[in-house]
C-alpha cells in the first residue's frame, strides 16, 4: 500500500502538465521576436507644379530660351537625344515640343551611311510633323550630311527602315558625288517596288543584292566593301 501511494503522489497531475506547457509557451513568446518587414513607401509627389501657374507667355519665353538654336541642331548616331527639358514631364513636353521641332532646323550627321541610327529621331519628328500638318503650322527642316566610306550593310539596314517608313530619307534627286548617286539609285528601287513587289522587303532585298553584285565588277567604292 505504501508503494502505491508513493508512486501515485510522484506521478505528475494534469494540472501541473498544463502549467508547464503554459510556461513553455510564454518562454517561447519572449525568446523569439517576430520582425515585421518594412513596407516600401513611395515618396510623396507634388500634385501640381508651380511652373504651370506662370502665364503662358512667360512659359514660352522660357522654352524659347532653352530650346531655340541659332544654327542647325546636329544629330549624330551617339546623340544628343531630345533636350532634357522635354523629358521633365508630359505637360512641359506637350507645350515645348512645338518650339523644339517647329522652330529649329536639324542636320543628321551620318557616318558610313548608318542612316538606321536616326530612326528614333525620325519617329519623334514625324509624329510632330503629322500633327503640325493637320494644324497648318510650320515645322523645322531636316538635312543630311553623309560622311565616311561606303558600307553596304549599313545602307541595307537604312533602306529597310525606309521601306517600312521608320526613318526619313534624303533628297538625292540631284546627287553631287558618285557615292550619293548609288544611294539615290538604291532609294529609287525601294520607292518604286514598295507597293509593287509581291514578296515584300525580301523581294526588294534580292534586287538590291543583285545591284551590289553588279557594282563589284566596276570601279565604284560600293563594290569594294
């Protein structure tokens, strides 16, 4: 009887088990800290720009002082792109774009006939030019300066963009050099076959490649590249 009472007294009761479990839970809460991730908060942006509170005449004077150039704006393959003022916000771009493209003259400076490099400029200028034609307003002029040596691969990329109306083309109706005469003849082929060829650009490309092969049998520098 004594052994049974002793074993019964030493055995843990259900109440003590619950208390120990509660202590373990409380200890785990105090030992482990849950770190919440910080939420990313965007910086507050101004709802309005004080610049637009100025009269339109004053804003135009600011645009003209920054964007108007006395001479032709030289555009090269490696830049510069559009002025930083046109990239400030949509509102300033909408107001100042007409001054930049409408009152300036541009000179596309090509090297080795890399005309395809001016596709981004042509896209921006043509979008504005189309808008100006609808409003009967004036636009700036674009001229071309072709430097370097003939490069048929560059010329083919340029002609492909001209075929798809991605880039502007020069006026070579009266070429001054033999190299420009070849480019003028290639442009004529592209323009004449643009809406007549069944095979699209691939068919026009074959005609141009045949032209290149014919130039290799002459003294033209286009057949040596």
